[in-house]
């Protein structure tokens, strides 16, 4: 499913970049592009993007990002928790755990984490 989603997102973004090319080849500013797509969904965009289903594409982009983070988290878990080195990350386990402990202790005592999702 992740590969299917990735393929759909890449194909759609490549189509969009033909209409709105990046200032620097092969380095699109995704924040600017997504803002343009938000505007396109409101009807203020280049005519060639009028058939774009941005809400569906946005959902797929978010899913693709989540899947990438989950993959990296899985790799870290295999190396740090299970002490398997199949991915060759070359992490110093003790240092990694010390940093993780320090970071979570800091957050536990000083931070409030909020999240907002709007559709």
C-alpha cells in the first residue's frame, strides 16, 4: 500500500510541477507548492490544475510522510532495542539511549506537545 501511495503522489506532483515548475530544477519548495494547491482547491489557481483533487492528494502526502517516519522508527527499533544491525545504521546504542533519556526527561518536565489536524 505504501508503494502504491508513493507512486500516486510522485506522479501527481510531477504533473503539477509541469504546470508550476520550481525556481531551481529538481528542488521544489514544497511549502510554497502546497500553499498553491490549497489556493487551487479554493478555485484560484492555474487552469491546468483545475481538475486536481488536492484534498485526496494532501491525504496521500500526509500518509506517505507518516509511513516514512514509521519506516525509520522501525529501523531504529531493530538496531537499538533488538540490537540487530541488519540496516547498518552504525549507532552507538548507549549514546543513543542516553540522548533519548535526556530528551524525554526534558520534555516530561518542561514541554506541552499539541497537535492540530484540520481537514
